[in-house]
């Protein structure tokens, strides 16, 4: 089976900073591929190349087996790659429905009296949110009144509704509490079951192990290979993230508490 | 986890919101309360001064309509996340440019009006373009234009005509096809009929004896109503309106999902300039003259109307209807104090108090909307 998206030997330099030094990665339909790494490892840079925000200094991006060049986020979106960024791209003062459709508002009527079809927008928003397991007070509820996890879910539901084949989530759980994290993880699971390939970025090994099918660890711009579910445990992943050695030392002095 | 049933999560800690509280969190609320309050107040202190007779009503309606015209532009621009401090100078500039073109260069009035509109809207676009390109706050960029345009206005008036007040436009209006759109009156028949029927007062002496004291609705009021309806429709009922909210709410977030934020903002700067031109043209037609000092402080008055109307200074939230109510409050207070024979300097005190109250109330309302965060 060809991968939905494959990244081959990606390098990215920012001036004299080498953010990525040859990283390969792929994601298949219906799987959740976790990209792990400590802060500054290059995870965000990597997925920004996948979503067309940056162009790689070197390396290839393949969609369904054929090479592509994304010169803008729009191009990546058109190829079915949707990204939910760390800062979510949600506007707290606007309603859930207006946020959901932002940039892709359905319209009705004829020009110049064409209007935003709010009734249709509201109806679909409520239905899609329900599918993701969130019951809204109403489609006009402001996003600002939602919890962090619910906001993540709105962003994910939006990406899925607009035909994402690959969904990239950049640290969706890093700012959430226990219960909200569980909600987001179960949303990821639901999305995966719909046949969408999920790229889940996190620095939390336990969150990754909860939903991941495969795991790729980034460390200082380099990858230490990809592991299948069942072939690694939390300790091994933790070790790879920190770069082996030092972590083992640290951990022994902390008595295995992290 | 893997077999999570699609149960619907509901946070039992979120209290159901009563319809009353829901009505409360509308941007127009402050404007509605304020309008009622102001009318009650002046009915009490100036009820027998003629303020609510036909002539008095027309007096404060015209003033309110003036504020409304520029408030619509300022409102949509503020919701899109920007300010235009050049509105007042633009009003002066547009009037003088029009007059110089029509009087000094002897262009037909309609051509002078069209050229003026085109140039001013272009200046609006330059304002917007500079804000986008430099990334500077629009406050600074348009402050520069506040001075540039005012300076050019005075210099131009003196250079071409050796005076700062340019008259003689009344003769040019006769027979012009475009001028009545700004200086004409509508519903004259209705007012004549109302005068005859004794519903409104008529002149008892002079050469206009028997004619009603109000002979029609000035086009300025028609412009105000049309702009308010158009602005409200655009903002709440169209895709572009959603983009206005999005651009002001969080420009970066809007860009991520493909909203053409730069285009939205530049268009709103152009609309603001257009509104200033409408104001200027109506005023020139009414007085038959242009003056280099017109429009002083109008940019702040427009912003005050918008803020009284419930818009947030930080952008992303507000209402055109609210701004229109803000304009009514402004107009009624300004003219009402005059009718009530109050010290006119008190107007400023009153204004400051209203402004402060409105901003405090808006901040509170925003906290409710965003869940006290
Ligand atoms: N635009 C940029 N210019 C220069 N350096 C950058 C830029 N973006 C990221 N970097 C650097 O690349 C490295 C990886 O950053 P990032 O991808 O954000 O890490 P992560 O998301 O894994 O925490 C960091 O050292 C960061 O300083
Ligand atoms: Mg990151």
C-alpha cells in the first residue's frame, strides 16, 4: 500500500541553524503515526514542511507515491493535508459555527445579494460536533466558552469535514488536563477509524502510546527510526527522545519517576 | 478508549444560559439602553423646548445622521481590527478638493464629485496598504495622514484660491445630475401634505408662509440609513462579513484557513474613506461652500459612536446597528444640551462619561462571551 504522504530525507536549514538533518517519515490511511521529540527537536518545522508552510532545503515530499512541491499551505490543503496548529486557528469571540466555516462559508442567493447560508452552516456544525461527541449549547455559542479540548475537537472536526485525507495535529494535548486529553485522544481514534491518516505530534510518551500505531522519534533534527506498536515501550521511547545516555543517567538519579 | 461509544459529552458544570442573559450579551445592548436613557433624560429636561417638535426632531436627526455616516465606516474597520484617524482630515480634504475642481478648474460638479471620491478612496487604500506592508499599528499610519491631509487641504485652498473657505458652489448645483444625490431632499410631497393637514407646523409669515417648516428629508439622512442597512447586512449576513470578524478577531488564525485578510482590511479602509467623502459632499452641498477646517475631531467622534455601540477597540466584535445607536445618542446629547439651554461645555463632560461607561460595559460583556477568561 502506498503511503498517503511520504517525506524522504528532509533537510531544513534556517541560515546556519540546521533544524532538520535528513528525516524520513510516512503516513498511511487509517493509522496514527506519532512524531515524538523534545522541545526544539524540529517537530513543528517538520510538519510545516509537510503542510506547505516551509519548503525543504533538501529532500522529497510524495503524495500517493508521486513527488509534489507545496509552495503554500493552500497547495497542501488542496492535496488533502490539513493541519491543526498548536494555536488552533480559532477565534474566541466568534461563534462555533462561524469559526467552523471561516474561509469556506456556504452561500445562497444570487450576486449581488448572495448571503452566508447561516442556517445550513449551523445545522452542519451541530451535526459534525455531535459526531465528534460534543454537544453544543447552540451553534452560536462563542468558541471562547469552550474548553481547550473542545476547541481542539472543533478544529479537528473542521479539518475532517473539509475532506482531509491526512490530519496533522501539532501538540494537541500539551496544554490540556487529564480529562480533556482523554477526549482529544478518543477524537483522534475516531478520526483514524474513518480512514484518515493522522500525524500526531507530542512530547508525551504516554499520550503517544495510547493511540499510536507507529512511532518516530526526532532528536536534535535527526530521526532514530520508526517503531511499530508493540515493539517499543515507554521507557525506550523516552530514552530515544532524550538521546539515550544522559537520560539513563538522569533517570537513575531521579529514581525512575519520569 | 479504542471502542469509545459515540456518547455525547456534556459538561454538567456549564450552567444553562437563560434567554435573558443571552439577550444581554449582544453588542447592541449598551446602545439600546443608552438611547432609551438619553431620550428619557431629554424628554424630562428639554421636553417643552421644541426639541421634540418637527423642527427640533429634524435638527438632531440630521446631526445624528452625520455621525452615523462616518460611524458605519469606522465600525466595520474597527471590527476588522484597525482604526482610521484620518477621517476628519479626509472630510476637510474632500470638500476642498471638490470645490477647487469645480470652482477654480471649472469642472462640472458631477465630475468634481466623482474625481474627489475616486481620489479619497484611493487614499484610503494607501492607508490600508501601508498598514499591511509596514506592519505598523493603523493608529500611527492614519495619524500621519491626519496631518498630511489637513496640511494639504489648507495649502491647496490657499494656493489655488487664496482663501480657506471656498464658496459659490450653489450656482454649480443647479442642473447638475449628481448633486441632488447629496444635497437634495426626498419626500417633499409628504411633508407638504403633512403641513397642509396640520400635522407639522407651517411658516406663518414671510415668503414661505403656508409651507411646512420641514420641507423634506435631506439626502444625508437617506445616506445614513442606506449605509447602516448595507453595513449591517454585509457584516452579519454575508461571507465577507465573516471575514471582517475573522480579520479583526485574529488575523493569523484567519490567514491559516484562507481568509484574504489583507484584502478585507484594505477594503475597509476604502469604505471608511468613502463614508468620509459622503459626509463631506453632503455638507458642501448643504452649505454651498467648502472650508479647510471642516471635519475637525470627527475621527474621534466616529470612534466614540462605534464604542458606545458595543464594538471592542481590539477588533473582532461589534455591531453596525450599535454604532448607529451610538450616533443617535451622540446627536441627541449634543443638540439636546443646546435645547435645554445647558452650558455647551458640559457636552464634553457628558461625552467622556458615556464613553467610559460604554467601554467598561463592553469589557464586561466580552468577559461573559469568552467565559470569564
Ligand atoms: N523560522 C526559524 N528560524 C530559525 N530557526 C528556527 C525557525 N523555526 C525553528 N527554528 C529552530 O529549529 C529548531 C526546531 O524547532 P521546532 O521545529 O519548533 O521544534 P519543536 O516543534 O520540536 O519543539 C529549534 O532549534 C528552533 O530554534
Ligand atoms: Mg513545536
